[in-house]
C-alpha cells in the first residue's frame, strides 16, 4: 500500500489517447474483399506468438501476405478527371500551372505579383499558379499533376517532355542546394505525411533563415497598472498581527539552516522560507527593445505552419495564425537540444497561457508556450510536443491552504470575515 | 464501481460483466469515493473488509516539523474568543518550537553512499512526515519487522492469524493468482490447438471439436480477464477507510473524534488536528489509526529489526540543511582511539563537500575534510540533483527517486499512498553562461563527461517517453542552468549571498513538458 505506482501494472496497455493506428501493422485481407471503395480504418488482427503447426494458421498467414502483395502492386494511374499539366521552371526550381482546377489547389500554390513573377507580367500572370517543390512532389505522387520539362525553342508546338518521378525527386530535392533551397528529404517526409492526413501545411518564415524577429505576441502581456485605492484588507491586518514570530528575514539566515526553529502558524510559512532556487517564469519575460535581435538557432527553427483540416479561417490570401508549429529535426544527425536551442526556439513561438482556473495537472501539461518537434529517422517521423511549463507558478502549499480557508472560514480572519457572507 | 482489495483472504467472485472496463484511474481527483448502492439484491452480502490505516491522518504533516496554528474564531461561539486569546498568550509567553526537542540522527555510509537511520522512532517520523527514505528490506515503507512478526505468528498458529496490511503480502497474493491464471490460459490454448490439429487430420469432426471447446472457453473469458482477482491490481490501493484521501486538494474532511473533543468551539465535520502539539512525536503504539502491529502486540517474539531506513544524499542534505531536523554522523569506526571526537556531527558545509565528492564514482575525495564552497565543481551530479530536489520540495511536491520508471525523480501531489505520481522528472544540465563556451569551460565540461560526447540522443528520449506514457505519467525535462565556478565570476557580478544558500541561489531551473503528438488524433 505504501507505493501505489509499483503495485499497479497497467494491463490495458497505453491509454486510449496515445494509440495511433497508423503505426500498427495492418491486416490487408480487408482490401481483398473490398476492391476500390474507400477503406475503413483496419482493425488489428489476432496476434499469434509462435507457430503451432496447424493448417489454419499457415493458411491465414498466406492469405494475409497475398492480400498485402496485391494491395501494393496496384497500378497507380492518373485520373482522366482533374488532370493538370504544369511546367517546370529551372531557375527557381518551382513549377507553374495555368488555372488548375480541383479542391487541392484551393490550399496550395501561390499567384505571384508582377514584380515577383520570374516570367514577367504577361497576360497569363493572374492565372499562373506557382507551386513550391514540396507541393509539386506531393501532387505528382498523388497523381493529380503532370509536370513537363520546359520547351526548347525549336519544338514549342509539340507537347513538352514529361518529367518522370525519379526526375522530379532529383530536381526538387536533389538539386535544392544549387538553388539555395532548404527542402530536404526529412522535411518532405513530414510535409507529405501531414498533407495525407488532411492538414494544410505552409512554410514558416524561418524556413531557410532566422525569419522575422519575435513580435510582441511572443511575450507575456505587460501587467496592467491599475490603481487600487487603499483596499486595506482587514483580514490581512489580522493575519499580520498574528504573524509568525520566528527568526527574521530569510536573507540573513545563518549558514547552517534555512528553517530556524521557532513558532510557525502554518506549513505555508515554512515552505515560503524554503524557496531558494530561482526558476524561469515565462509570464515575466516581457518584450524589451534589445531582445528584438534574438536569432533562432540554426539547428532548431520552426519549419512549417500547420492548420487543421476543418479550419474555417484558412484562406490562401489571409491564412491567419496557425494551429500548430512544427520544427523538423533530423534524428540521425542531431542530438537532443540544449537549453539554448530550446529557449531560442520557444522565443519565436507566441505566448499562449493556460486557463487561469483550470485543473492543476492540465495547466502544467499545457504550458505557456508550445511547439511540436518532428524527429525524422530515415523516413520514420515521430512528433513530440514540447511545452514550457512553469512549475514555480503552481505552489501546491498555497492551493491546499486556499482550500482549507474556503472550507473553514479562515483562521484568524474571522472578525473581518463576518460581514463577507461566509 | 471501484472495488478496493480486501485485506483478508476473501477470494473475490468472478464478476466480468459489471466491472468497468477501465478501472485504473491514476488521477486521484477523478476517483470519487462512492459507496456501492447498486449491488443487486440477490447477491450474498459481502463480508466486512478490514479497514486499512487512515492515511490522511497518519500523513497529515507534509514535513517533519510541527506548526501551531491559532484556533479558528467563530463569532457565534463567544468561548472561542477566550480559547483564541489563551492560545495566543501561551504562544507569546512560552513559544513552542517547530523542531523536535531531540533532533533525529543518521549515519553516513560511504560504501552505499547514503545515510542510514536506525532508530525506529526516527524511521517512522521521517516516513510519515514527508515520505523520506526507503526501508532497505521493504519496497518503500519500512515494514520488515511487521512482516516478519506476522510470518512467525502465522507459522506458530498454523493458519488464520490476520496478516498485516503490508503491501508486500498483497503483491505476493496477486502475483500468485496471476500465475495460476496464466497456467490455466496456457492449458486452454494448448487444448484449442490440439483440437484444431485433430480436425485437420480428420480424427474428429468439427462439431465434436466445438462441443469440446465450449466447456473450456467459459472459464477463461478472453485475454486479460482474470475474474475478480485481476481487477484488484488495477485499483489504486487506497485504504478502504479513507475516501477523503483521494482528493487532490488535501480535503479536510477528516473525522477524528479524539481531536474534536479537545476543541469546544468546533462545528461538526470541521477538524484538521488544530491542537498545538503537532505530531513531532509519532509513537506507533498510541496512534489509533495505525494498523495493529504484530510486533508490538507480541513482544515475546523479540525479533531484532534488521532493517534500516535509507536516505539518498539529496534527501539527507535537505533534512539537515534546509529543515535542520537531522544530524548526520559518520559511522563510528572500530579503530577510533579512546578520546572521543568533540563534535561528531557533520555541519552542512562539510556535508556538501562530502556528498559532492561521493556523487561520482570513484569518489573524488579532497585532501581537506571541509573544502571551501568556492572550489566545488558547480555541475557535480549531487548539486544538480539537489537543486532540483529542493526546488520541487519548496513548491510542495513530494519528490521521490524514480529509477523504477527510468527517470530521475517522481513527483507526487501528496504522497505515494494517496495517488500515482503524475510527473517523472529528468535532470539535465545546461551551460548558458558565457564562461562555459570559453576554453577553460569547455575543458571542464569535457573532463566531466569522461571524454564522451555531450548530449543525449533522440532514441534515449523516445525510450523514456514511451515508458512514461505506458505508465500514464508525464515526462518533464528539468534543465538546471549551471553557474560558472566562483573563481571565474567577475568581482562585480552579484552572487546572492554567501554560504550554501548563496551557492544555491545562483542556479536556475527551467522545466519543459514532453508529450507525444498524434497527428491522427489532432485533426479536429
């Protein structure tokens, strides 16, 4: 009974909110039954732990393997409907499509203004949608886009040469360095994974550089200076009258002991004397003029801004604040971030405090600032949400004292409390 | 419908249908103490369960100091004013102390790098008031003597003497049930495979196999269902008689008739031991809420207590320096001369040097027994661990070693007996001061790591995070910002004071909460 944690071995596995079905090995046999319909999320099949020489077991295994082979060997073809052609632009390593149709293009691609457009301000500029490398790759993989190499001067009546998938990867990821781009295979894995799940993903300002310096929304709001006209609390006066008589201020402690023997009225007094170690308070970090030059560390920067699939507020022209901020990290080449890296990353994230009256654990877990790290290990992505929690703001001894006072009418605050309707 | 385990040997009946599918509720706030009014009328009445100890009363003080609050004043009871004035004046004239009259004593053992407490009164006091330490022969609470006495008594009487409520007994019983269940399940599985093979080889028909199988499947209803026995392990093992203990806000709904009579002005249901004599002297015999201790009841057994309470270095230093209730001495060696040392107690400054030296292995002992604070390496493992320990203790958390869950510390809201730990803390050093990027600083860091590359890798973090999510805890990374050594600090930089307190004030802690983000589940 003394240690509940050890007694309890969780039998039901990880809690429900931590199960991600996309990580489990699927049972492909359902695909064999359903040919072209949209798939439901597959249920996990029964797991056997050892071969036991029954024909049933080996038949089941063979059927599952066959179903998986059939599913993977399905031939991917372009759909005749929604067929879009784009042309590759070698100088900027992007592709442009003329007036593409389809719901996908509502959230992808940009129409550039006249001074930004590399092809100049001709009559097609308004219809020309420029697609970034990762967008092009995703659309090619998906089968909605057909990218052509740019036409030479001599055969511009013919259809241009189509770009193969290998060619697309070679140009858009392999050739990024010569164009000073920053798309790597890890970033593309994260992009395509999130897009497949339905999110809207856009590049963050710190995609390939320090980005914009943190604005005032990245810091806690300055405290309001309200003038409180002399509300001299009677209970406060009563309490100071009966305050602890123990030895003096905490600053002049003799070296041997923090808490000197004496008369203490409550454990909160003792705990207050124990507070010695400094802790970083995110609510007191305010914007100062010289902090505007903080640069995010090159290793750890926000890469993508992500909006939820059902977001009503997202428009290409005015995206609004993102729902999540993702920083992509290569798990093989970097190690765990140091405090400087994490804190400079946190400095670029807006300040989102938890609700004041929330539950203790929820407030601590939510944190005052948060960011999602996408750790990519050879194509396998793992997302970790890092939140800046401030344990020092939640003093447990005060929470307990508050609950005591609420239940018993207050120690020593009785005289003043009579009129307050307790 | 939560069913706390019985302390006696009542085997719970198999009730697969009306148990909730997820009985484990680690957050104490979500574990309401409800009676069971919904039992069907035709079920036989449950035998009375033996009440467990009243934890909320046993562990009513969070630290081994006593406080003397003034009694509350109720305007409707004029006598309460007299009581208040009397208490106030008596406090003025003869102020009671918060510390015990004789301080607790512990012995520092360099072989185990811990502090040993052998006095039974001290052992009980330190465990009950703050959950310090661990019994060497027990899982956490020092209960070896109880268990030994119970075992001897059971052997003598043969059977039937009530076993103590020690946690190890419950675990042993539960493990035995689980082992039997696993044997049964394996047997059923083997039978099923045999029948399947027989059908395929044509020995028996399918209908016969189904008939044979129907009898077996009823006993073991699928994986994970142990009948009633398995459900026990998933309930938090609260004492059955202390429902209030599950509230996270430290509910003050204790009903203790003994202390209520001492206060004439108290309204009913309004007690939390406001008497002036705080529990500085918890004696096991007189405490009415402690379970009957077989060792006390049968003094003729005369079993010498071979167990002692073991404090980690951080806990010992906290009790000695921050609270001042523990005096630490070196073990009296057999080769000392006859002249007694004048003051065997080690001062906190000496302790700091000693513990810092012993925090690495092999210990880096210095020539002088009391090295000055300025020469201690500021990123020694002991200083990092102690800074974190002190920080969380000073906020009110109960912090205990977390090696069982692959972290450095576990944070409990009130204590291990009340609820599960919600957070697991990892202590990581951070070197942000410009000194640590200089040549001398880099050399210091390299030597400290023993030549290994600094920084942990991502796989380690994912492993720890996976363990935490499996046991339903949240991982907290506590970065401790290490200050430069004293001698490197420019003369003008403020240090926050002298002494140990000054040293500790130079550190800064920043916590980050790490949680797995599931893209599939965050779509809406």
